[in-house]
C-alpha cells in the first residue's frame, strides 16, 4: 500500500482532467483517478488534457 505523496511509476495515459489536481488515468488494465500535485507537474502542460465540465 502506498501512502500519500509517495512517488510511483505507472504507464498509460491521462485521459481527462476532473479539475484541480485530479485526473483520470487509463491503461490496458483499467481506469483510476489519480492526484498529481501541481508542483510535481510543473514541466507538463496540463491544457492538453480534456477537462470535464
């Protein structure tokens, strides 16, 4: 089990932004909600992910 703020490595796609730091992540095994801290994601351009209204 992972605790909050513990780095993990996963392979797949962020398919949707739910707002804030919550995203839908998908791979061949299924779909999960993930939280990606803004400070950990500074190098990425989040505007490329579709946003749920």
